[in-house]
C-alpha cells in the first residue's frame, strides 16, 4: 500500500469539489434563512383591509410590511427624454464617454470611461390597487430614492461610435488617445407598472397611508413586479444553491470512490503476485 500513488489532479478535484460543496451549502442555508424571514413579513395591497389594520395598530403604524400595488403619479408624470409615449415617476439618465488610449508596452488600444454624467428626477407617486375603478385608497411612497433595490426599467440604450477622419487620425498619433463611443442610457419607473415596497406604513390624518423607511433600522426596499414574483426569484436562487451543493458533493464523492476502488484493485493485484 506504501507504493500506491494517486494522480495529484485527482486530489485537487476531490478537494475543490468538497470545498465548493461546502461553500454552496452555506449560501443555500443563508438564502433559506432569508426566505424564512421574508415569509414572516405581512403582505398587503392598497385597499380597505390595509387601512383597517393600520387604524387598529398602535400609534397608527405598521413597523415592517410589504405593500404591492400599481404605480400612479400623484401629479404630472415625467416624460421620457428618449422613448416616445413613455412616462414615469422616477427617471435616471446616464451619459458617458468611452475613450481609447495607446499602451506602448502592450502595443494595444485600451479603453477607459471619462466624463460620466448622471441625473435623476422624480415626482411624488403612490401605489394603488390594480383594476380599481376609483382610486380613493392609496399608499404614498415617501423618499423612494432612499430605497434600495433595482426597480427601474431601461427604456433606452444607445452606443454612438466615434467616426474617424484624417485630422483625428493625426491627432491620435500625437496624443495617443482617441474617442471610442458615447453611451446614452435612460431608466424609468414607469406609470402603471407593478411595484412591491418593503417598509413602514403610517397613517396620515384618517385616510392617507404612507410607505417609508423603517425606524427600526431595517431596509427600505422597492422591487419591480408583484410579491409572488419576488418570492419566486428568491426560491429559485435557493434551489440553485441546493442543486450546486448536491452536484459538487456527488462529484467529489464519485472521484474519491474511484480513487479508493483503484487503490483496492492495485493492492489486490499486487497480493496475488
């Protein structure tokens, strides 16, 4: 048995498989705990039931809930700068220049971003119940730009490549730089889209409800789509980590079993001689 040797790549495969399996299992457990906490959060729509619950709660306040509704501007919405017939309540416009500079060491043109400009605009908006004929019940979203989560849709994206002429080619040879492209992008939270907000709901006066950042330090989150879609994404992520845990664990166990089988076979072969 002392003469038995194993290909070092086999040990690398076994060790890395079990290491990745342990990592994926930890990520699965973290996601599983996150899912359990999410399932404990009450989910509401902007309707009479939510209003009744807020009125009956201490201090007319629900500390941490999820509210799912349709985006409606409280006043005049923002018109898209690039997309026709598109309006929203939050707008983000980003413009950046991509330049290329000559690297004399590698003798190649490398890229870098310069003069990046970003502007954000927003108007007050509320979440209303989809399909309601009269939107007399709504939840105002307070300071949405303070919320985390990527809830804007990209409505425009264009890359304008720079044109090269003889003058520019001469200047490029002198300076070692040349314009590459101009990138324009616009994102919006569109009117009529479905949005789910996680935060604190308070009652203003006797009728107006407001969704805002929680006072207990938990995250104020806005996510696109309905609550069920949000949960499905998290459950799919948990399933992915669980599957990867099993696959890498089985791979490591298979390689280890093959190594042991070969070792026993070699030992039996030598004992028969």
